[in-house]
């Protein structure tokens, strides 16, 4: 992989921002979007989008949306002994939370914090840990009392975010990081806009990132309402299911971008699916069909504004919603090529065919 791309991925994935606390990512996105678009706008919850206007008055409006937030936690209670209780922001398997390093982000400072675990020594002579809930896991910043924690500015409502270094695997084909869900989307939006900077598009393009996707797709509704797209494309990362060698599962590293056809919140419309399939096959872009047990911003977008035909141009990664995610760079390359090709292909006739069938 190109070192420039790796460094951008490293920067984006090492940024820390969970749902409702996306400020650091929004600042970077704003800076990177500004030279690539006519203007940058925000919705009321903090989503950020670059607008490339088309001079034709009735040109279709196409929206591409990543989401900025990663899974994390919110501090809800400072205990007398200085440890913290939390609630999860986004979906966590409780068995991957313990004994990890995080950043506690207060109003004015950041502090290292770790999640608690029980050593095997203290489990001897007991029935062991037969079950675990996130509420059972405490977070420890080393404070000796509630008063000491408060003296450092710690308050309920502060965020706690995974702290991880992004690295390459030995063969150079994969990357290990946190937050590829969904800094993939943030990265591919920026790279697509760079590739299209001198390309005349036949539509107004609205491209950027929503907030609070991990807590129920909350950022989608205000942004879609504000920008009123004719078509909506989510760029998001989904769970790979390929480590057991089964061939009939969805999401395999190295097999191309994800062509999502169904999830609990959206059935990809027939004409949209056919457009994406034709685009990928005509341009020989590697893809794999994907059926998901989780949703994306497209699930909310397609129900807005009297109905907005929507789709997902995705990638898969192993072990998402943890500290350590693994993904394949060729899948990213395929998704980037697909997004760029789609945006070049869309004009008024194509959009009308997808929306109206004529």
C-alpha cells in the first residue's frame, strides 16, 4: 500500500471521538474538506459536509455520508474510591472491554484510564465469571478518591475512548487499528473528493460525515433533512465473518467492497441494486454481496423526505467494535474505485432511472 494512504488511515483511526463527542474528527474533516469543495456546512447536531454545487438549476443532488463516531463509553458515576462507572456508547461485546487502555476526555484535559478485570488468582475457589455485563466493568484512572478525581476536572458525562496505535501486518496487506468503523468512510470521502477535484460532475455533490451513528443512526435525519438529496450513499464498515473458513458467510477480507442487499433497516431498492451491480461489473471492480445483522445511516436516510433511494458502499473488517480491528487494503481500494466511478456515472437521466424507473 502507498505510505501516504497508510499515514492518512493512521491519522484518521487514531483520532478519538465517540458518539456525541466527535469534535476532534470534525475539525480534521473540516480542514481536509475545505480545499476540495465550494463550501462546508454543518447540521444542527454537528455533521459536516462539503458541497460541490452544479451550475444547472435542476441538477440532481447526491449525498455521500460517512459517520465520524466510534464506539466508546460515557462516565456516569465517580465512586468514592475514585473509580468510574460507565454506560456504553454503541454496541460492545462485554468480554472485549476489560483490561484495555482508554483516554478519559474531560472538558479541559485528557487522562489515561484502563478498564478493570479480575485476575485468575482471585477467581480460584469460586465458580468463575459465568456472565459479564458492561455495567460490571469499572474504569480506573488511578485516582485515590472521588474528591481527587473531581479536582482534576472529571465529571459525569465525560467520554472514554479506546487508545490504540494503528499498524500494518507483517505481509503489508492488512492494517490493525481501532475505529475503522467508520474512519473508513471519512477516509474514502476525502480521497474520492481529491480524485474528483478536476472532474466535472453532472450533479450537486454533498459529501461528508454524520455524528452519532453508533447510538441509533441519530445524525442521519437532520443532515438528510437539511441537504435534501435525491440519492444517498452511506460509506461504512461492517463485520467480517470469515475466520472459521466457511464459504457461505458474509464479509470476507480481500474479496472486494460490500454490495449490501439487505439489513434489518433497509432493503436496497431493486433499481439501485442493479445500478451498483452494473457499475461494478462493467468496470471490473471486485465486490461481494452482503447481508447484515446491523444497519447503517442508509437505513434512516431512505425513509426521509418522502423517500430517498439509498445504498451502502462498504468494506468489512474483523473484530469491529473492539480495540483491535483488522482490514484488508485491497477492499478499501475497491470501495474507493467504486465510489469514484458511481459519482462520475450519475447524471439526471441515471438518477431518474433509479428513482422513477424512467
